[in-house]
């Protein structure tokens, strides 16, 4: 028998042994067999049950009967998987723990003490995602190779989204130094570990390379308080990374000299490192006299966004369009906010089609889509839900057209031609009004007749004139035809002095223009009506002409900050949105009738998945305008209030993430 034939048999046998197993936190079971149809539940449970073979340095397995062996892959489906902790595991072929196609698995942190040939791919890593606080949050969210010797090698983390928390809007400099975990730690033991194509957000250090011959390439590090990438050993390669936004410095009491990329430490030199083709705000190479540095440049906003988009496309091409790190943050699985996602939340069905909420200076009437005609809502027409009335202690008149409503879910769309009853489906499908407490109510809508979207809207009042709207929905059937679902909210304003809205933006034709205040003016209904974000290049397929005029009639301006306001009878209504939700502003000078404009917004779910929960969060601020203030003063006043509203510490269940 020839040596070549024997080698072929060995390769074939090795390939045959490779297997794929599955974990599904929602539909899996600890007693499953790990197959696609009988998945285990979480990766943490799989490790605790010793279902992955773990070998010592000599290759002897501690659990030889484990079904998952070197060469195998464990695919994780969407949901919470706990934490990944492996003390030791030396493989002769890679064991891969990765996101299943189209899924967004979540873990709190990852620790792999020592081992060889492990690959972690496509995971969302953050302790903030845990259903309840974790017993321990390590200093580094992904720590590979902290134990062992040179035998520990080839530990790989790639295509992961890693962050301490998403909402850092209220953090002080001290919080940035004390609340943040660091992102990735490679070493201090072993060698040749890899961090590739990860998105690392809101951390202390971004990436630490602490074992020799490691590789950090293609990562995007944003929002940190120490160094973006720190190299403390020899022979490292740092290439094609983009690093942006350090939030503290020595003036804040931070004794770490914060750099985009730093080689060596105060007491430890590093030698023979290669640093090339990176973008960062600063580079400190003085501790490595032999560094090979080339084509490292100062990062700009345009470069950062371009690289983030390239990273998303690269992951799309290799792992599928729904890979979690390839999409905006709004596609993250969201914490439970309404009774749709939290079955433990208590509520009382309202005996009337409306409920009156009060908090601080505000009185709001939340109404379902039934007609009402009494002293609370005189002449309110059927089909209009949301806020049937909004009043302030400084303005007793209802802000909204009495027959209609504000923050009214008007449309569910998919770009197709439909009958009017389908175009306005939220108006017509039954709703249940749920009372949570004296300042909180929800509108629950079972799966709608055509689009089969189940939804819940939570309206909650806060002090200082703040209203929080949280919308959650679950598509129950694949009814959409063009790969997206499109939601449209309208607020019909009762005869304001001016129908215009105001936002910070720039001309559509000049992306390099400075940010200015834009007075949004639309000459007639359906003309120049929709304002997109400055980086919103999404194209949504739709029939031409589209049966509704507002959604695809784009204005000549783009917004830069995700909020806008309008003025009415000495009051201002500002609507604030999370950047991750990528809303589009819309307006009509006559949506509520002559002299009654509509101040609207739109939200899209791209490539929806059946039975997956999606979430939009917005806030509205209804507040008096200081008397005698000119237009510039009003804008400055509103911008200050909006900043405070973004920082508002909401109680459990309230909106967050601005």
C-alpha cells in the first residue's frame, strides 16, 4: 500500500470524524442529543455537563466519552447562553464555537485558561445582556491564554461583538475608568493567539496582546478609556485596525497614558513588533526601537465609518447576511421592556378604550383605536391610537388634533401595493389597552390579519415633561415580500403657529458640509417629506408609484443628530431616537387637516425573522419655551433639555440606550 494512499485514508478518516452540534436557548433541552432537531440548550450547560472533550497537554482526554471532539463545531442559536469558561483544552484540530447562520447568540464573558486550537466566532459578548446580574464579571470580557506555557497556542476570537454596556450616555470620566471591562486579552502565556475582525465597544482597554507572536487584525475599537490596542510582548503583528474615541485622560485622574496603539509599558519593553496600516488618534512606539511601522494614519470619522461598513460586508460574505456583528446595534436582542416580552409583568385590562396618565407637569390620555366621544376625548375618531391628548400644566389645550392622536402607529408596510385596510392595518386590527400604573399604559395588538405582526407599545410618563415610548413586535409569519417591514408613526398637531420642524443636519448634496440647524419645510403633502440620517444609504424596494406619499419622498437634507422638534402655542415637542434604531423623520404640512401638520417618524426591520422580537425606543419631551427667547435661544434651550433627557436614569422597564 502506497504512502500517498495511506495519507489519503487518514485525511478521509479525519474529515469523517468532524461533526456539528447545536445549542438553542429557546427550543433546546439539556437532555437533547445536540443535533439540529434536538439541540442542547446553552453552551454553558454543555461545558458544565462535560460534553466537549477536554485534553491535557499530552493529549489525554479528561472526558473521553464526550461527543464533541477536536475538529468538531458547536453552533449557537439566538438567545442567552451564559458564560464560556474552559480551564484547559489542548486540541490537535480546531474546536469551533460559533454563531449558527442567521443567529445572534449572547454570552456574558469568555475565559479559556490554556489550550490549543480553539476558535470562537460570531458571538455577542457582554455582561449587560444577562437576564440577571452575573456573579462575577472579569476584568477582560474575552481572556485567552492567561495560564499554561508555550504549548498553549492558536486561541482565536473573530467576528465577535464585545462591549461592557451599550448605553454609556450618563457615564462620567470616573465611570469610564471604573465601570468598564476591557475587551480582549491574549496571553500572558502561550503564543500565536489571534483577535480578528471584532467590533469592541465601550471598554477600558480594547485589546491587550500579552503573549508573543500574536495577531490583531481588522478589528474596530470604539469608545474606550485606556489604550485601544496595547502590546506588551515581542513579535506581535497589529494591522488593519481602526481605533476611535478615547474618553478620559490625565486631567480626569487616569494615570494610564492613553494611546490608540501602544507598544510596551513603563517597566517592560517590547521588541520586533510589526504595526502597519492602522488608523488611530495616536501611536506610541518608543518602547520598541526595532518596530516595523508603516502606513499608520490618524483616524477620521469617514475612515471609521467606512471600516465599520467594510467589516460588516466582510463578515456578511463569509458567514451570511444575518451574522450578528455585521448589523447595527438595533438588531441586538433587547432587554424585555413590555408585557409582550415579560410574562411576569402585571397589568389590568382597561374597562374603557382610554386611560388618563399623570406625572409631574404632564397629563396624557392613552387611547386604543376605538371611537370615543365624552368629556375626556370629545369627538375622537376610530382608527387613531396612541396619545389621544397631551397637556402640560403650562398649556391646558390638547397638543394633538382632538379627532386624531399623537405617537399613533399608522402603518405596517413592505413596499407592496395593498388595499387601504392593509395599508392602515394598525388602525383597524383590535387592540387591548393594558394599565400598568398611574403613569404607564400599554397598547397590545395581537397578530394583525395581513402582516401577522404581534406588537405592544408602552407609554410611560416621567418628570420634566418626558414621555417614553417602547415598541416591541414579533413577526409571526413571513408575509413581507421585499425583505423588510416598515412601521410609521404619525403625530397630528392641532394648529401650531408654524408647521415646520427643526433638526441638526446638512445638505443632501454635500456630505462634507458643516452641521447646521435645518428648518424642515415641506411645500405640500408628500413632497420633500422624509429626512434620513447622514449615513443612511439603505434602499428599500417598493412599487412605483407607492400608494402612500410620505415614506419615499426624500428631502434635500440629512439629519446628523437623531432628534427634532416643533413649536406650538408656547410649547415645544421634541422627539428623540436611539442612533441604533436608524429612524427616518417625516412631516406633512396638512396631515391632520388644513393648518394641522403631521410630525412623524419611520422605522424599518431589515430581513425580519419569524418569531424574533424587535424593539424600538424613543422619547418625547413636551416643555414650555422660555418667553422672549429668539430662535437661536429656543434651539439652544431644546438641545440642552434633549441632552438631559438622554441621560435620564429610567427605572426598570423604561427606555434606555440613547
